[in-house]
């Protein structure tokens, strides 16, 4: 049987599972460092991780009847986190705030109760708010080439980017080992979005580039702050229930993933669009513009608003968040609106 885990994005990676729209699938997800960090390792003084081995993703999952041009809907129904978690703070993370970090640390967390506790923060309990860091679909070969050329240019211009490399690759077969995209970044296909709202009750909307979508997920957090500013959230392993649907011939298809979710501790559902700075290294301004532009297109296509009406509504009701600053080459910015605005009172 094929291993259910991989840590590269490439359309040649064989599906680990096939399923149909409407079925509930339970996924057993390792922690984001593939078991490198344990309580014993932290007690022994471990302070870093091998980035070549991060993000063992569950998948790819082939969803029957899904074709390029469709939008894949993925419902996150349940996230059952385990009892141990860890957080890494790393001075050389390559992020926008990495120069502020003076030393590396790995903190272990007890997750056996309703909150998270660590010896490094005595008297503090972090509430449980699980989310999935990495969700995505496989790129087509054409899109793979576009992304590889773009990231090669940004790297040559001085940006810190994980480039394709066979070291630590899962699977270790070619061409994915040497040509597959690394999982640290967010891209058109999804990837390492690290959006706190991407948790239980959330539906992710992903543009599809290959037959079956070849969906994967991983990098589960017990809790994660906006920006994940200096390293990681509370990384842990989990069991996750998901259900797939497909939008064929969609009236609106965002260039980047979008979410329908419950915002943080609020009860109201929200539509959330994402923005990246694909052609400029770590440019928050471009990512913000892309997130807002995508929200405008949603309001025009799905809610029938004019450009002026969309801008008016966004100005008075939208929430903007910087979800990722530490996963080069692009930050992730989100724009969200409550869906109750569009329901008859």
C-alpha cells in the first residue's frame, strides 16, 4: 500500500486514497515536524528541527468527478488533537520578524486538558482553538513550471526560499523528489496558509488544477496566533474528519483559496478571501490588495453588488488580518465579511 504521507507538491505523486463527493473521510495526521520533537527530546536540550522533513501531509486524495477549472469544497468537520504539542521559536526562520528573535527554543505543551500549558509560561493556559496549517491541491505541470520559475527568480534576487531538493523528500521517487515544490510557502494551490480560522466548521474553497484535485492536508495546531510571528503555533498530531464537495462551472473562483468559517470565538459565519504577493518577496501591501480584490470579485459574482457597493461594504464591515509573516516568499493576508449581511432579516 502506498504511504499516506508526502512532503512535496507534484502532480506525479500517486493518490493515497480515492473518495467521492459527500463522503466523510477520517485522516490521521502527524505533527508538522514528522515526530522530530518529543517531550524527551526537549528535555535533552533539542532546539531545532530539520526543515527538509517538515509537513508530512496526508494525501494526495483523489476526489472522483473533479476536473481542472472546478472548485473543490473541503469541510473540516472535526479536529481531534493529541495530548502533546510543541512550539518552535527560530531566529533564522526567514520571516518578516526573524531579526527580532535572539535565541532558538522548543517549548513542550501539555494538551491533556481543555487548554495548553508549558513550563516556559507558568500560570498561563492557552485556550484550545485547533486549526489546519496546510491545505492544498496538486499543481498542473504547467503551473508547477510557472511557480518554479517565479521562485527561482525571487531566490536569485536575494529572497530566502526553500527550493526543490531531494533531501528528506517523501516520496523519495522521481520526479517529485527533485522537482516537487516544498511545503513551507503558500501559493495558488493553497499550501501553508496557517489561517487560525481554518478549523472545525470551516469550508475551504480550492481552485482545481488536475483531475481528482489531489488534495492533501497537514500541519495541525492546537492553537495559533495571527501571523505565527516568530516560528510556529502549538504543533500537534490529530485525527481529522473531512467531507468533499465540488463546484462545477463556478460563478466565482478566487485566484487563491477562500474560506467559509466561524470567525474566532464569534458565532457568525464569515466569507474569507486570501491574498499573496506571488511576484514580490514578502510584500504585505500586495497581499492585502489581492485579498481585498478577491473579496470584491466575490461580492460582485456571488452577491450581485456593483464595484461601488462592494467597496462601500468592505469599508464599513470587512476585517483584515495578516495570517502569516514567517513562511517566505509570501505573507498571507485575509479579508472577511459576515455572511449574515446577505441573509434576509
